[in-house]
C-alpha cells in the first residue's frame, strides 16, 4: 500500500482516545487492566488513547460495556473514519477489504501493510520523500495498523501473501527493525487463515514482473483486482483483466517457496535470538 497523501484531520481520533481515557479513569482502571478486560494488548489500548490507532468495532463495543460509557464511545466511534490516513486512491480498495472473504497480495517493493510492524511502517514512510509532518506520520501509521485488525476479523478472511525475498534482504530500518519484522512475519504464519510464501531471490520463472498486485473475493463471489504505482491506484473489475491477474498470481504461487519452506527461510534469515 502507498504511503498516503491528501489526509484528513485526526481530531476525531484524538477525541475518541481522550474520551476512552476519561471513562477508563472514571472506572479506576489502568491501561493494563482495561486491556485485560477487553482482551486486547496494552499497546493497542495505549495507541487508541493516544489517537494513533483506529478503534475496531469490536474494541468499541467491549470498551462501551466494560466502562459503562452511556453510549458515548459508541456514538463517537461513528465519527472516527477508518479512511483517515489512507491514500485517496487506496480508500475504495480498503473499503472492499472490510467485507472480503479472500485476499491475495503480491509485493516486490515492501512488506504488505497488513504484515508490517509499527517500526517497519515508520521506517518505510520516513524513507520516501517528501517527509511527512509528525501528525501526518502518526496518522498514516495509525491507519495502517488499524487495517491489520482484518487478520482476526470474524467472519474470517482467507489471506495469501507472496513477498519477494529481496524486500527482506533490504533490511529497511536497520537490523533491529528487520529482526522484529521477521519475528512478526513468523508469528503471522501461525494464524490458520494466513498463508505466506517467499519468492526466492533466484527464480528464473516469474509471472509477476509487471509489478505488485492484489486480488480479493467479495461475499457475492466476485473477484476484483487492484494495481498500484507512483501516487496512483487502479481498481480492476473487468472480468478478462481480473482473470489475467488470477492466472499470474496462480503461476507465482507455484514458483514461490511453499509456506513451510518460506517459514524455514525466515527462520534462517532471523538467525539466533
């Protein structure tokens, strides 16, 4: 996913975070205690309170009940747009992701946004000119991390990712960032609905030389495609064009390392703890 531009104000996100903090303190709870009650991580609760992460619908409902917030959090959440922080050309695809039953992603530039760590996301965004302001940076990071809630969505999405080995060998952000990223990728492969394949550096047969692509299946069993370039994104709905993308993706799956071999490669790249 692109780094984002033409962003909206994050005031509503910060306002929701401030309200959450107020109700938490009213309930005499620490962030750790609230995280345990909501079955979310401490980092997630802290990020929402700081206005850096979009609250999911499940988060809002659990917080509303746990804090007895009189419907305030639920009402405020309706004004926290999930599209803030996303590039304008990506927003239509992001909306489709929310209801998808299957999502396939091939990336040769960066690790897909749905699999990024916060540190890796920050490094990627700071590397690409023009440099964002601190507010823009935090807003974009919040939007990207919020999309990752899709990995645990119910009903679940079947995910397939193909990532070029070269993306990881680049070591974006440095050694520590890369080590954390690989640990995160290995943890992601343990999710039953996530399949990750690495395209090896030396692979003479490659159907993805036209660049990154995404495919998704809607609840109506319609397949759509998406391709992205420099500050542009194209939703592909033409059946013939989507069929070509599906053929290319299927070919890449057969030429990439198997999921098991991909895990082994990641473990070797990770090295000793």
